[in-house]
DNA sequence: GAGTGGTCTAGACCACGCG
DNA sequence: GCGTGGTCTAGACCACTCA
């Protein structure tokens, strides 16, 4: 950390780094950051988050504790946490504390899935049925490697599954995961786990998906895809190509989904 | 406004409403709001925004001025403006001031359009060519009325246009606008205006689109649509149904777009 | 150099959740 | 009743823009 900015009355000694025991980050300098104090604090909290010091669902230390740990005012910690909360990395609960965000919550199941039934409440539809069609270890094609920031031929896990809503097959997904981070992942694990796949990856492998980018197109399914989705091959479907990222914008999943939109639609809000 | 919360040392007289001259809002009570002070301030600023006290692109008063006007601290005004900035209603520029957001800026042309070329930079593609195919006064169908919160048979303006990128017709749009708010809108106005349509509506009618919701599906174009987009009728396209809202969540536009996704894709980021 | 937004602090009190 | 996050204030100084 660089020389911390001005403390009006309490001039901080130049090298006074936070007293936190900062674990060595995976692939970056300790904290380059010539940035506002609260940004630096945010970075330090982020490091603890990604190092697993606080697990998903757990509470992080209170603002007062963090302020003491980092030797800054509570207001500065607050602003750092505000940004983390705005990015959905933590969740604030008044009177209780601030918690590490997780995919394993009833309220926000399928945080990243924007498909909604055309009619009725999402809740009347009930949870999705998942069925794993395939799950195997293979090697990254050039395309998959590029999406996952790997080299061609690096080990990847490839899976295919179907999500059904109210008994209707609605989503067909092909999923690629970097083999290294998910050693030992089995089809059983994917099939048996109760809850979203991202919750399972979080729990079993400590990898948290934090944000994703999607490219959406209209396509016709091939024969096999149409059969699996139980639609005619002339029925257009949404092709949703997703790259999901962990902390530090590291891509951790490539997913190609085909969404039926005869009974559902992709919902988006734009500001 | 309810009794304003606690001023530590400067107890505010109970009825001390901000000294701002509040114009009567269109269809709501002066400010129900049993909410934090900064939320009430935000509401008051919002009223000035929607009443046109400050026009798009103009600067709003400085934080210090607003603090004086509303008799609160600068920090409270700041928090109110922070939220407005987060919602893209205003833009802060350090050293210059805070400005009313507008659709008429070079940087953020087509703020609501999420379609991007598959390859190359969006800027290499240049601006879109617009051609108006149709623009007429008509009456709202039940469906259009529901979307725009009108009654069936209310006057609406219906338009159809094509957006082309690099000479290729890419988007076909049918647009419905409530007739009352846009009296006197002509096809010439739509065709001649340099810049996004929302910028024109902003300038000519004082109606600012602030947010939109989209429902996206994959469909096949009908014959006419295919002809206009210069594609085969067997080419699936994205159907994007957008409802755009002004302040206070009042729907002001229904738009049905067909997007070609053979050369472009709909891009979305999810958190 | 004046004016604007941006950062930081310190301290007070409020609203909530839980034992 | 205590601890948590949430609100509000007051005052200082920084960083940027422009005349």
C-alpha cells in the first residue's frame, strides 16, 4: 500500500499499513492502488473474501472491528462495504451484520438466470428439476480455452444438463469448467446436490461466481437439441452464451444454454 | 413530509419543511415518504427534475446550494445525489458540477440498446442509419393500452422504423407512444432528427425515458418482416419487447423490436 | 484562486434483531 | 440492553476545472 492519504488531525506514519494479516494474493502485487483509502480498504476486504477468511453465508467482522483492524474511521469502512454490497458480493442486514453473499439462499435461487415464465408467479412454478445428461473430463478446444483463459488442450470438465419447469424441459445447457479448479467433480455430485449448481461449486470447491456476461442470439436447435427440449426443430430458441467470473474477473465457467421461449421469456431491466 | 429526524445539536422545528418551492406533482401526494431525510431530499430533487426546473444536460445546483435550500447538511444532499447518479438520472463531474442525464450525448448513444456487433469495435461500425417506414395516429388496442397504462381506444402514435448498421438492416421496430404526451409528433420529426429518438422526445416533448424493461424471445419473422430485414423467413431473430418508463415509473413507450443476430448479439451483464 | 465534487474523520443518535 | 448497520451532522482537506 502506498502512502495513505491525509488524516486531518491524526497524521498516520507513512508506512503504517493496516495491521491485518494479509494473505499473499494469487497473482497480483500486494495492492498497487494509488486510490482513495476506502478503495484500498475495499481491496483488502476483497482479498479476505477471496482467500476464504470468511465463508459464503457467514458474517464478516462488524464495521467497527474492521475500522479498528485497518486503522481507519468507520465511515471509510462503510463506504468500502457499500460498494461491495452494490456489487452483490456481501449483503447487509440491519441489526445483524454484513454477510458474504452466497448462491445457496432460498430467496435468490438462480441469481444469474433471467428466464421467467410468461404467466403466473415464478413461485407458483416451483423449483427446477435438473437432470444431468453427461459429465466428463476432456480437453479445451481453442474456443473454450479462449473463453476460460486457458491454453488449448488444458483439461476441462464438460457437462450437459436439462432444466425442467413444471415438468416441461425448458433449458438445455452445455457447461465447461476449468479442470484444475474443479478436480474430482463428478456427475453424481452435480445430480445429487440440492440447490443451484453455483451453490455446489461454492460449497465443494470454494469457487464463488460473482458476475457473468451473456451473449444472446436467436437460433434453431439441431435435431438432438430439439429432441431433448421436446420441441420441433423449426422452433426458434434463445442461445445464451455465458461466461461466469470469480473475484478479480477470472473466468471460471463457460455455459451455452438453449432457452425455450414459447412459455418463458428472458427478462432484462436497463437503466 | 413527516417530522424530520433528529438534528443532534440543531433541533429542527417539527414542521420545518424544505424551503424549496415544490410544484404540485402530477398524480401523487406531495411526498408521503416516512423515510430517511436523504430519501425525502432525493424525492424533492426528483420532483424538480421531472417538473423541468433543470433541463437535460444542464447543471443542477451545487451540493452546497441544495443543502442550503433544503436546510440539511451537504452530506445528506450528497447521499441523495449519489442514489440519483447510481440510477443514471444525473451525472457527477468532479470540479464541474452535477448534470441532468440526457440521451443526447455522444458517449452514451443508444443507452438502452444492448445489441452489439459480433466482431470489431462498436465505434468502427459507425452510427446507425434510421429510416421511418410509417408513423400514424391510431387507437390503443387492449394490449397496447395495458402496456402503456391507457384505456383501450385512447389515442396512440404508432411508428415503424428500421435501423441499419454498416448498411445492413439489423433492427425492425414497431413503436407505440401515448398520443396525449406526444401531440404533434410527425414522421418528419422522427426522420430528420440527428441523434437517438429518445433525445428527440426529450428535446421536443420534455419526456425523458429513465429506465426500461425488456422481454426477449426467439421468433421467426413473418414474410414482411423478413423482407424488411433482408433475411430468409427461416432465419430466427430476437423479439425484444420493451416498455420504457419516465420518472415515477410511468410507462411512456411500448416498443417491439426484431433484432438480427446473425452478425450481432444482445449483450448483458448479470451480477 | 474560486468553486465544484470527492474523501476522511469524529461523534451523535436511530432502527432493528436477538437474547 | 447490547451490538449491528443506518442516518445525520460538521468540519477539514484533496483533486479537478476553468477563468
